[in-house]
C-alpha cells in the first residue's frame, strides 16, 4: 500500500506517480548530493484517498460536466465551487496524523514542537503530470511560503489540493486532454530558505536555444518576485564551455518579497535605495550557480529550468524541471533556386500596403526583452485583471502588467503579448514560448504608454514595440515565399529537408505528442516506451489482474499504441516492452504487494528475465499489440525486448510472442536491446536465434562495460559513451549483425551531443539513430555531415 509521506531520500526521478514532477526531481537531486533544503512529500495517493473518503468525486464531476472552458465566468464559478468543497472537507485522520508526524520530524522532535522549535516551511504543489518534458503547468497550482506550525501545514496541504482545480488548471487540462481524475497532486513540504537573493536559471538559453549558454536571473528576497513577474530581474549569461560570465544586465529593483509579520506568510517590501541599482549576487555566486546548472543538466541529460536561493554563504537549488519550451531557432525561408529567385522578385516588386510602414520609418514606442521570438501587428487590448480576459479577441495584442496562469485562455487568442514586468522565466515568457506567441516582457511602462485599440507592431525578436502596422522582413519573406510557391503549383516554400542514408528515428514516451512529432522529418519511432503508458494508469499491472480487470489494462495500452502508430503510419513504431525495475513498479498503486525488495534493481528483476519468470504483464502487452495490428490494421507496430541477458531468456520470450499469435514477417519485426555485454559477445548467436534487429542502449551498455554507476556522482565522471571499450563493442555488434542481415540502431542523445561519436557510428555502418524530438534536426544534420565526410574520405582513398 502506498505511503502518505515520503522523504526526499526515498524518491527519484522515477517517482512521478507518487510525488509528481517537483517532488520526484527534488528526490533525484537530493540523492545526487546536490544542495537541496530538507523536506518530504505528501503523496498523490493521499490526495486520491482524500477524494474517495470524503466522497468529493461526485461533486467535482457535477461541476465539470458539460463545462465550456472558453466561458471564463462559468469556468471561474465551477472552480470556486470545487475549491470550496475541498478546503471545507475534513482530512482523513490517518493522513493528518502522518503529515503532522513528518512535520515534527522536520522540526527535529518526535512530539508536538514548541513555538520556538517549529520551523518555517514552503509548501508547493506537485501535480503528477507537472514539470514533464512534454508540458509545462507553469504556476497553475498553489505555493505557500513561510508556513509555521502543524495545523497551518495541514491547512496549506489541503489548499494545495484545492488548487488543482484553479480555473487555469481546469482549462489547461482540458486543452491537453488530461483526465481530471487521473492527474493527482502531491505536496512538497520543504524547510524554508530565507533568501537574501534568489532566482531562476536555464541550462540552455530559452530564447535563442543556444546550448552553450547558461542564463541566470536574480533578484533580492524570495524567488516569487521573479516567477510572478513582480520585478524585472538581473540577467547574467555564462558560457558553459569555459564557465565564464559573458554578459550582465543589471536592472533596478524597488520591491521584493520577504517573510511576513511574525514569521508567517510573505509580503512585499521596499528595497533599500542604495541597493536598488546593485548587482544582485557577486560573480563567484553566478559561477557557482552555473556549475550546478551544468551538473544538473548532465545528470538529467536534458536542458533544465532551475530555481535557486542564497542564504548567507550557502547556495541552494530549490527546484529543477525539464525545459518544455525549446524550439528550433527560426531560419530564413528557403526553397529550390528558381523558386527562391521568383520570391525575391515578387517581394521587391510588390507595393507596400498604404497603412504599413517599414521598420526604418516606424516610430519606436517601447523596448523590452524579447521572451518568445516572432513578429505581429494588431490592436491593443489593455487587461488589468484576469476577470477582464474575455475582452481579448482573436488577433488582439494583449498588454498587461504581468500575466498569471488565469490569463492563458486570452494568451491563446492574442496575436502577441507585451508586459510591464518580468524576465525570461516569468509566467508570460514561459507560456508564450509554449504557445508560440510573440512576447516582449519587462517594458516597464507598456500599460501607461499604449492606448486601448491602438494599432501596434511587436518585434519580439529584437524586443521592440512600434507605432502602427509595420512591414517586418521576417513576415515579408514568409508571404513572398508562400506566393511564389502558389505560382509554382502550390508547392510549400520551406527549407529543403536534409536527407541521410542513416535512418533518424525519434524516442517517444507520451502518445499525446505523436501527431505533432509525426509531422517532423523523421523515419519512425525507434523507442516507444511502455513505462509512461503504464505509469499513466497509476496502478501496478498485477493489481488489474488481481481485480479481474485485465481488459481495462489491455484497452488502455492498445489505445496509446494505436494513436502513435496512426500518427507515423506507415513508418515503423518500435514498442519497447515494459522495463520497470522493482523500485519503480513498487511506487505504483498496489506495487508493494507484487514487487520484491532488491539492493540493486538496476541489474535485478527487470526486462526479459521478468517476462520469463512471470509472463502475465508481458502477455497483456502482446495482446494489446495484436489488437492494434489486427483489429486496427496498424501493421507498422514492431516489438523490442529490453535488457536481454541470455540466449535462453530470448528464446523463451520469442516463444511467448509466437503463442500470442505474433509471428515474425516482413512487416512484424522482433528485436532486442543491446545493453548487456553478453549480447555484444554473442551477437551472431542472437541473430541466429531470431533477432530481427538490435538497438544499442548506450547508457546501460556503457555502465555495464566500464563498471560505472552513472547515478553515483563519486564515479560519474568516468561514465562516457565514447570510451574505447564501448566504441569497440558497438563496432563488433554492427559487424556481427550485418553478417546475418540484421540491422543495428542506437537509442540515446550521444550522437547529437558528440559529433565525433556520430562520425564513428556512421563509420561503423550504423543503420539508424533514435533521439529525442528536440534534436531530430540537429542529429540529422550531424549525420549528413558525417556521411559526406566518409564518402569524401573513401573517394580520396580510391584516387
């Protein structure tokens, strides 16, 4: 049975279903030895138990049934009714007791602490779908700072639960098609850091997407001032390659957020006059923060958005999450030479609309920070309060002091956004980047200078607001290119696709992203992970079996598989059967009943070995696959077996596949993950045993080849996929498999990060490379370059 409370040391990045994104990431960082303030998580299961034991599910359904989320007033009414019901209900006694006990332990006592012993804590919501690589919930749920005393903690936890039904959160879940009852909420209870300075840090520049640039934003006081957009923070940039500060932008700060009267809550305060123009943190702290940022990105192998705080001489990392808003940097519109030439002539010959001015002629009204690149023109819509967002119509320019999550419906309708306050990590910046809406923040006086219904032009590439309608070069190029394409028979004007002999596949976890990713220049899905599908159901698969609900589990799997296959059809989709480790499975509802305790789950009861010992879950996966292939005609669905150790395991597994009616044909392939050195040494034998393809899991293969625990910071510096032993293993596998006509691919980011690694793979003859969606284009260009180099080298050798 799932626990009510988990301490950070009990959690990891795989604890999403228990602790949500925020809690799981704090656990991961705590176990990695990073400076995290101590704390615990009130689990998502505690929230679900609360709904069940109070009978609130029916009331929530009643309020949400038939709700039009575009009706802002009705949405707010439903939200208020649900929140009131949650806050006024009684927390179950056993849950209440567990939370109070944990708070007492955080205070350093085993009994009710005295007033002097009580510690101040921050209580933050951590939705189970929050801070995932595919979506940003950007401040939708509540945070409470400087909470003191057990009773106040109980109240704050319940308010966090209620905040799951803020109007903005209901709206966002509806837009993302998340089931309201499948998204849970955990609560992070963490000892407060009384910040003298705090801020946010990106391990990659979120505007330019420069991977070598770490961006740090800083302000005096608590970090809420930056995240809420109350202030325009200092902005520092650090070159990640040499760890050198390359730019500083010092902004005046007149207000800050500090601890409230009597140590409870928080309040705005005035910054001392002599400090208002000062740099917020010294250079050595900036570099220390950047070092942490680089280490955290390397740990997660994904760009990170982090919150930090400085108290005295101590630097703390308060939170880290994946950056969800990175996108390809815009490039000039290109096409075949003759169409490009025609576009240029048309652009030069076309007269300008009478009302539009060139950039050189236009008057500059405001300047700020371009937070979401793009250009647009439209009438000004001044919004002082979220209750007025209904006034923003399609094509308006939303102008406000700062957006909050309540503004999201209006932000989606706006053609551009301009704010008085904020930096690169404020709400307006994060959400506008996700929506793809041009946005300028930190103008200081947009709401004072701009007039209602005034036509303005927003250049969020350069951070400039112009009077009237302006002809932007970027927009003109797009229009001219489109017109030229229409004249050439309707061919879309776009950058010519990069073509490679090596197939470029994508790694996919969430079926909801399939339609969008499927439109990219990618040859198929090289790794469709089962774990996210299963974790999304919230329960251990064997609990479904025990309750006689196998068909419900199979239906849910088949639905996800079908969605991905349809988006990529006829390109192959390689489904990797579940590779949960015991500690990960145990975190699912009912998991403790079915999972043994292991000291080292990484090399324990997982993958192919699990299917052989207890095939029940694997058989349900096979039934789902068969249904998708036969009933829905998705013949592009293939199967990959993870963590194969022995020939015997693979043979038994292959028999299980065939028993379920899935037979190897030209359109159904059965492959294995090559992660264990035994599959390298016996590669030819595995080919002869019936493996149609190999997919190299470079992380596990490196770990097991060089004997390095990649999650152990003490030895992590020796973890490198470019190690000679790993490269030789990859070369041998490719050579052995090609003798038998078996293809070899690789899953992982190394080819897109290390150009020399990519060139080695091409030199060895790799057939495919599967990467995350954000680096598809980068990887294909790297591989194309490597293939060209290899061809040139061979051509020179034959002269």
